[in-house]
């Protein structure tokens, strides 16, 4: 097991504390609403982690979750016993036929790639996406500071449940929150070292547009303004969205 795998294995031990963080909840809701799901949708969750987006999917949507972390997938299955999961690196050819998925979602995954790897991954997303399929992608931006997400959560929590309940919840979540902040510090350091690729404005759209994955809306700041969200349509065929 190499360093990267060890890091993400430890990371996912604490990752689900984010389910209690309001900006994270709002991000997942935004991703799901952008997918425009129907009961016939077949969805690829690329870099699924522990599968938290499925908490916000309703109806009988078919979801295939792919991730390279066995620890993450084990946690996913513990929460969603009937889930379809595949352990696989997204930098390798995806184990699917062409035109398999109506929808693809990827939340805060592609930023962990070196910038030289993006083109190969995007081409694979284009290949496995059906004509007129939607691809919804969120990634951290180059202004990312994890502490801003938690500050925003505190403000929103006080407004929703009051200061006393908010303080009590913060105390109960203190240790996993500290651990997540430590992990995010390491992630930011990896970006500064050139190993990851946090995004500048419009960079995500430009990278996808090279391969006829066209944005259907303007790039949106999400996750307490710490990430960019884009929605693309796969123009393999002359079908109007």
C-alpha cells in the first residue's frame, strides 16, 4: 500500500463527519438537483468516496459507485447494503462499455489528479456517457480554505438551531473535525507542491469543452465558495438539450 492509499484510508475514517456540515449537505443537494434524475437514470458516481450523495437521491435510481479506496467503499456498502461498487482507479480506462451512463457525477475528486491526467479522464467520461448525457462536476478552487467551510457551517447552524445547540454539536464533533482540518491542510500542501490541481475560474469548463462536453450553465461557486460546480452535456449526437 503506497503513501497515497494510506492517506485516503485514514481520511475516510473521519470523512462522514461532513454529513453534519451544512455547506456539505447543500453541495450534495446541488449536485443531485443538477443531475435532473428520473427513475430510468443510470448514474456513475466517479470517485464516490463513502457514497454520501446517495442520501439525497430519491426513487429507484441505478447508481454505480467507483473509487480506488477499499476503505471508502466498505463504508459505502455499510450504509447502502444494496449498492453497486467497483474498486478501480479513475486514471485507468473505466471498466464500462461506451455509452453506458445517462448521468455522471464527480464531487471533489478530479482536483486530486495531476493536471496532465485530466485529459485522459475527461475522454473516458465522454466515452462512457450516453449522447445527450449530463456530467456534473465539482472541484476545489485555488482559494480553498477548509476552515471557511466550518465557519460558514457555524453561522448557518446558529441561524437554524440556535447558539446553544450549535456549541453542543461542535463539542461532540470536535475531534473528527480537527482531523479533517489536518487532512485538508495536507491536501492543500499537495496542491501547492504541484501534485494536485485546484481550479481557477473557468478552467474546469475549458478542460471539458475541449472534448465537446459543453456547459449548459455558468460555473457556480459552491461549498462556501471553496469549489466550482459545472454541468456539461455530452454532444456526441445532434440532440438538443
